[in-house]
C-alpha cells in the first residue's frame, strides 16, 4: 500500500474509516506502474508519504517476447526495451520503411534506410518509384545489386525439354572484370533443396569461360569452354543435348561434347526458365553444380530454343518472347539515370531498370533534397541519448527525454 494524503493505493489502512459494502476488504496484489490524477502524473514511490509491504515490481515482460522483426528484448527491475535490428524502429521494432510502400506496379520495395527506400522495378518499368513504362527488346542485366537481389527474367516452363533441346543465344558483357567471374546466364531445374540428384540445366560464366552443366538425376555433366575472346563485342553460344550426350559451341571455338554419368536419359524440370538471374537471391537454393554467386552483367538477346529436330527455333515464353515476370531489367545501352537529377551531391545509381539516388551524409529523400535530423539514426555523428530514451531535436542541437528511473544529460544515470 502507498498513501497519498487521502489517496490510497493497494489497501486502506486499518485506522482509516471506510464504508464497507460487501464484507472483508482485500488489498490489491500485483503491480501498479503509472498513476495519474486529473492528468497530473504522481510518482508512486518518490511522492508517497507512507507505505507498508511494498517492493519493486519486476514484470518479466521479455518472457512474452514482445519485440517484432528479430528485435532483442532487454529488461531490468523497472524498464524494458527492444533493441531493433537495422531498418526497424518503434517500441516493438514494428515499423519498417517499406510499411508505407511508395513503389508501384508490383515493384520490390527495399528499405535503404529507416526513412528511404529503393524500388526494384519489375519487367517493363523504370524510374524512382517504377512509374515509367519502358519497351525492352534487348534485355540488360545488372548482376547482383548492393541489396543482394539479382536482375532476372522468368519465362514459362519450356515444354517437351525432357529428351532433346537446342539453344542459340547472343550476349554482350558489361565493361568490368566482375562480369566474367561467377555469373549465371540461364537456369531451369528443380529448386529449393540443393540436392545432388536434382535435375537441372544451366549456363554461366566462370573465370572468363562459358560453363554449361546439366543433371538428369544421376550426376552432373559439365562442359567448360576456352577463355572468351574479349576483343569480340558480341558472343554467340550454341548448346544442346540428346539423351545423355551434350554439346557446346562458343563463338568460333571448336564444338565440345560430354556424356552425363549414370543411366538416366531424361531431364525432368518443372520450373520456369530464368534468364540473367533468378527470383531467389541465395545461390544455396539452386541444386549443387550451378551455384553461381551473381547474376549476369550485360545484355542477353536473340534467345532461341527448340526441343525437336523437326521443329524450328523460337523464343521462350507464352506467348512467344514474353516473360512472366522480371526485376531490374533495362533496355541495352539505355541509361535511366539520364532522366534523374540527384541534388546536393547525391549520385545516381542504376541497376538495370532500377534507379535511385545515393545521398551524401546529411541528406535523404528520393532526390537527396531533405536534411537528416540530428535525432535520426543516419545523422553523423549520432546522438548520445541512451537506449530507451527519446531524442528531441532543438533549434541548436537536441535534448534527451528520459524514461522513469533515469536522469542525466543523456539519461545515462540511474
């Protein structure tokens, strides 16, 4: 019980007269945290005149795991708070930048900071919020962006690919070294388990050479070309397979062949045909063998396929040549940054059709036109208010509003 003059918390003392309506009066058993009278907060312990059998209440709030989105709950005798992972905020880490998604047309929203987002544009769209329609005749892929996503096109499953197929395609590499190192050109196969026996068909680049692999369920067959002639601006690939036997021809190099191990002769794949990358951005989701670390960097065009010697070549997709979906794919040799003007020293970054402004320290917003408040996490240097307190910006600096039980300039004292 705690006594505030004529206000009692918990139980009325025995010496006080009280009208008893229904027998014995029992004292309150539990915790009282906040107490207000006529909108005035009374500090339960500091302002009490008298009391008996009162002790600190340690509610094990962290036992109830209140923090969202991977936040870590920390508590002491009187307070608790959530330590939030990057890009989440709020008392319970319940708010992320993409909760109020500004991206349109099915774009992938990625929280660049607690205030700003990047819109990873779907196939056929470009711009800061993917509002601009673009016509793509020669797709341009940007590999794996700084957020860990690959640019890609996904076409419907290629029918009748089980026993025979041939592919023709052309590509033009981006002008930097990483475009040759560990990059996926196309993939179709069983995905998600990463097992040695998963059927798949893939083509990629590794250390400047073209790598063609397939698995019919009893082991992987692989052909590796000679190093690419980098004086050529456009490279041409022919590849195919008939039952266990596969072949690969790159540019004017000699045709190379391989025979898959085991006795299985059919390729059983039901997934879409991925060009330039894939929807998931973790290579571990691909079967063992085709785990290229990055998507393709450059342009891929004139992709043609046939699944019988008696039919002509045609483009993948249903209808022909049309992908089902895609992400961050632009038009070859076109620059979306030509339409974007970043302010205050910001730099325009483009990855395929995705474009955004990378702002200098102290600036934020889609075009780097907004200043970063001294209390925001991005401010350099960061504010010094302790965890659990509230930073409040002032005309000249800031102040810290301390939670119950702490004091000091930065709420650093108990």
